[in-house]
C-alpha cells in the first residue's frame, strides 16, 4: 500500500499537567487529563511516525508503542524537550505547563504558623516559545485554551511564539477542553483559520490534526 503519511518522522508530543513542588509533600498542579495529548500520540503512531510522549501527571493511558518519558515539573519537561530537539521533526505541545513555580522548594514540610502564609512564585520557561526560537527543521503545534477574544489571542500567541499551527479550545463551550472525552477546536496558521471542526471525540480531533500536520509538512518538504 501507499507509505504512511508520517513514515520516517519523529513526533514529540507533550501531554498532561506539570507538578511544581512546594515542599516534600505539597505541590501546585492542574486539571489536565492528558487525553488530548495521548490521543495525538496514538494518531501520530497510526500515521507511521516514531513517537515520544513527554508526559507530566495525567489520568489518560499512554498508547502502546510510543516511547514514554515521565516528567514532573515544567523545568523537567523543558529539559526533556531540549534533549530530543535535534531529533524532533514535529513537536505537539499539548501539555498544561504551569506558568509559575514556587521560588524555593522547602527541604522539609512547611509547618503551620500564622494565619497567612506567603508563597513566592517565579515564572517558568515558556517551552513552546523556546522551541519557536530554536526551530530549524521542526514543525511546531501549540495549544491554547481561551475564554475570550479567542481568535485574536490565538493568532497573537502563534506569532509571538513562532509556532506553525495553534489549536484553539474555547473553554467556555460545553464539551471542550479539560477532562472531557470530546473537544471543539479551531486551528490557525500564520495566515488565519486553517480548520474549524465540530464537536468531536478527542481521538477524531487527534486524527484530523495529525492529517493536517502531515499535509502541511509534506507540502513544505516539497513532497
Ligand atoms: O500561553 P499559554 O500557556 O496559553 O500557551 C499554551 C501553549 O503553550 C501550550 O501549547 C502549552 O503547552 C505551551 N506552554 C509551554 N510552556 C509554558 C507554558 C505554556 O510550552 N511555560
């Protein structure tokens, strides 16, 4: 039969949520289920790619047949993305990365003292922005969850972070975003809207997204 659309390509998918330690028993986390990222990894595998799934905390099951790298914090995820960068053809950044982490990680459990406790947070590196700055051959897909001015914010983010596609979940719509098995997304490239799909299972969103990426990267390689 015909060659699979992503045969010979290495796809790196990040999924799940990062965990930012406060002390040995406490952390900051988020509600990411990792379902979208796991579905994308499965779809990329189906399309013939070699797939690495860099995953934070997630309830979704990683598909069989992908290389799995488990990480905890945004800094760990950043390190994993950088270590694979030269071998990456396509990066799909579906993880929910904490924007901030505790400035200090206490070595011992923080004791209860006064009525208030201040926790200082510092900014995490923006992994997808780093990728955009260091892109040579890599094709970059980022995600965005927006609640307002969705399209404008998505286009702005795409340009600022120099990615090739942005997948927008409008999280105000029921059935879209965190935890659900379905999603409603619009996809943009630097010229504007590239796709607008109805409510679909995350598996189907993933298949369509991978088909779009395969088409775009094939066109770029002059295939
Ligand atoms: O700016 P915002 O967090 O909405 O951007 C979301 C996109 O950026 C996602 O693709 C997410 O994985 C990525 N991101 C990242 N590093 C961060 C924060 C977000 O790669 N520190």
